[in-house]
C-alpha cells in the first residue's frame, strides 16, 4: 500500500480549474518531486493535502485512510507535516519555541498554557524541549535556540521551518520550494538534509523550481501544468518528455 494515494483529484476556484484529474501514488521511503511552471497548482495540491482547501473531486488517502473531510490537525495526526512557500514562523518567538509549536500540534497537550505546572506537564515540557534542541541540531542550526525567529538569516529560517515540521514526527513531509532564495552552498546542504530526513524514515514530497536539485534528489517526479498532470516518471524520463520540454520551453516552432 502506498503512503499517499491521489485519484482523480480536482479543485476549482470559481471558474478557474486549479487542479484536475490528478492521480499518483507515493511509496513509503521515497523522495518524490512535484514540478511545473508558476501557477501550475503545486501549492494548491499541498493545501488540499493539509485541508487548507477541500478538494472538489476524487480521493486522497494517507496510509490507506481517506482524508476527505478531515481537519488539518487530524491529517497531522495521520503523519502529514509541511512547510510553506512563504515562511510562516512566529517571528517574535524563539527558535526553540517555534519548534515546540510543531510538537504541540500533534501532542494536543497543554504545554503552552501549563499554568497548572503539574509534574506530568513539567516532564512533558522538558521532553518536548529536549526533542526541539535535538531537531535544531539535526537540521544543522544548533546555537540559535534562544534567538527570535525573525532575527535569523533567511537560510536558517528555512531550516527552522523544516525542524518545526519534523517536530510533529511526520511519516510524510511536504516541502514547498525549500530551496527558494538559498545560495548554491545552502542548496547543497539542503540536499544532504533532505536525504538525511528520508534516511531517518520520513517520506518526502517536494515542490521545487530548481530543476538541477529536483533531478538530483528525487526518485520520481510528477509534472503539473495548468492544473493537469502532464507527466510522471523517473528524472531521466521527465527530462526527455516532450510535453515537459514544451511546458518549460514553449512549443517547438
Ligand atoms: P503553483 O504553486 O504551482 O505556482 P498555485 O497552486 O499557487 O500554483 O496556484 C494555482 C492556481 O490557482 C493559480 O492560478 C492561482 O492563482 C490559483 N489560486 C491558488 N489559490 C487560490 C485561491 N485561494 N483563490 C483563487 N485562486 C487561487
Ligand atoms: Mg507555489
């Protein structure tokens, strides 16, 4: 059984068909890419997978469980976590607190309103904090724990967002253009980090513009154009696919 399965998925915004008839499956343990020109529907797809929007047609399942009608939090509990194309950190909270928010999403306990200060809560909080520190180390930014998120360099903020997503212990991590705005050496490090995430047992579904990065990293790729799936395959197949070349370079004369 695939970890993620989409079948005939469609989404309209008024008259605009943002996605139509999208069907593909992501196997557990994969690094899977989604590419396509601006406006192709890539971020919309992530918004459907996390119940920010509802899909109008088709079905989506995670680990065999349909996510139709489920809330964002229920889907998070099924093991789906994400980052956003435009960072969504709490700027005036510390890096450590930002990561702990990610854990809170699935714990549903009261570590942030722990006025009761019971022994159980103290232990939970200490454990959450220990894990948050460990995640900051894992994504390569230990040392920034107490700094406000907004004061961190952009590349560090991107990693912090990944740490926050990982804090929810996802089975499936959705990364929306994680390399956007990174310099070449940061992109290189990002590739290593994504591989490490997968090797630690989390399946990765990645939207990315940087074609070199996608081809290097992903084992399988889906190509969207104007909301339609125009190709699916291994990097080499995608590179040579006539419809993909056309979508990116324009129709041949
Ligand atoms: P991509 O991430 O591939 O660049 P998006 O998924 O962000 O593309 O957008 C796909 C299309 O859907 C675009 O035409 C965009 O303008 C439209 N769209 C996305 N979100 C909304 C929305 N909330 N309301 C109306 N149109 C939207
Ligand atoms: Mg997008």
